[in-house]
C-alpha cells in the first residue's frame, strides 16, 4: 500500500488567499491527500465554517 500524500498549504500565501487556498484544500482533501493548513487558526476555522466544513482540515498555527 503506498504511503499517503501529505501537503502543507500556506493559508495566507498566493493571489486570492485565503479563499482560494481553502477552496483548493477542500477539493484536494476529498481524495487520498492529507491537507494541512498553515496559518492563523481562527481565520482557518471561520473560513471552514463558512463553507459548512468546520474541522475538516488540520490547521497548524502560524503568524506572519
């Protein structure tokens, strides 16, 4: 059995962040990919809740 793929995403990195990061992370999470969000925990929780997916992704606390 192959090892699972784990990807860490910077919640606040890139154009259109954090919305496009959350949306992409949720799409990737539906497959065999473990997605870790790195960024402000409260912001991640709010964004996940707004999409009806509270607690769907693991969040690693980080600040700018």
